C-alpha cells in the first residue's frame, strides 16, 4: 500500500481541518497507509538557519521523503494560504544539498493535493495552491475538496462534513491514488 502523509495546516488542537483529515483517513482505510506530519517545531524560515540542518526541519523532510504523497488540509487565513503552511512548504522546497541550490528538495516530484475547511476564501486559497505546488516541483492533483464550517462547530468544536463534502473526499482520494499508480 502507498504511504500518504497528511499535513494539517492548523496547529490548533482539534482543528476543523484535522477533523476533515480524519474523514479522509477513513476514506483511505484499506487503500493506503496514512500518517500525520508533526511540524509544530519548524521555525520561521531563514537562510541563517539552513546549515546545519535543524532537527525539526530534518524530521519533516524525512517524513515527506518517506511518503508517496502528501495531502494538505488547510484553513484560509484572510483568503490566502496561512503563513505557517507557506513557511513549512518554503522549508520543504529548499534543496536538500545546498551546494546545488537548484537540486532536489524533499518535495521533488511528490504527488500532492489540498483540501480546505474555512468559512470563505476557498477559491482564493485553491488558486494559491494551484500556483505554488507545481512551482515547488510537486505533481499536483487538482481534485480538491472545500468545506465551510458548520454553524454548530463554533459552539461545540465538532466539524460535521456534509454528504457532498464526503463525496468530494472520496473523489479526491481516488484521484490521488490514481496519480500514484
């Protein structure tokens, strides 16, 4: 089975995007192995921090390299890719061997896709990812899932995916798996 690494773009405990990722994990059950990237200790990118490679950066690189694909679950912050997610992708897109800055990164040719849970800005965030992911040399699967946050979640913290969202997740999972074969 293929290994798919989930990157949850909200580091908040119990985030709505993490809850959507849990739904996607169920969709992939028996079809792929799923793991979640722990990236909370990755610092703000600075070339001054590139060498020697920080343990937190090495850990996320190793996890991405070991995966067959990455699936990002991202909120929309001000109708854009959250700065924290972009920061992580900036680190991952840097050449592993800095003696050749155009060389392969941890993301090199990695199959990738994105889902977004937010109350607005879905298309703007999607457009940002559609431009960014191929530029940083991933093989982007442009079958995305978007969801608004159900009203009750703001009170009880429980994200509820609609049948349409669950159907979209199934289609997205199939497209991702198809791109891996």
